[in-house]
């Protein structure tokens, strides 16, 4: 066991693990901006079919010692590229999200890159800061995962941070 985080393209057989990982109520509350009903498998499948078919979206499965522990993505939002990640709550606190995001950022040539996190999601904000992101703004929106309006930070990995990648 090396606990080495690796990224690979998403495979059909990864989706059941992703779906199972997204059933955790605490994880949905922390992420805040997730699906209206995480238990809706048809909506989950439709979402993944749509994002996997979009060539502008970079999706990667995160594995540790061959086990699927989550996913990480980069996707367009208007003219910007944003990143997101989801790690199995059973694996939280082990550096997997930071390592996965740093690996994804090494794949992305474009800068700046943006991210968003609920203001009270200290763990996600720590991951983003370790990878070189800085807070550049604030926003708010209705968060399905909490059933209420949530304030969030808007973060950016600036062009001059291109070689940090979590190091």
C-alpha cells in the first residue's frame, strides 16, 4: 500500500462508486452546491452522460492503490475554467483531494483557473489554498445540499502560480 493518488479517465464502472460516495449527507452538506436529490440515480446518470459527452470538460477518476476514491474535473463556466472535486468521505483528511487537484492542474495548460467553495467549508478552502488558489471574490446562491442560500468564496489560481500545483 503506497497511498499514491492517481488520476485516470472516468470509466463506466466508476459511476457506481461515485454514486455511492455522493449519498453521504455530511458530504452533501459540506459541498452545498450539489444535486437536488443525491439519491436520484436517473438524474445522476443523466448528469454524468452529459458531462462525459462534453469534450470541453476534463473529468478524472481519483484512485488510491487502485481503489476509486472520488473524481476531479475542470469545466467551462462562460469564458472561465473552473475546477471541482469529490472525495469519498471515508477518505477525508488524508490529502487525497489536494493531491488529486494538484495532478489535475498539471494537466491543464490554461491559467487562470477558478474554483468556488462555501465560506464555511474550511477543508475545501484549505485544499484550494494548498494548490495555490487565492480568494478573489464572494458570491451566494441557493444550495440544494443545504436547502438554503449559501455564501461562497470565488477563488483563482493566477497565471504566476502555474508551477505551484500543490508543491
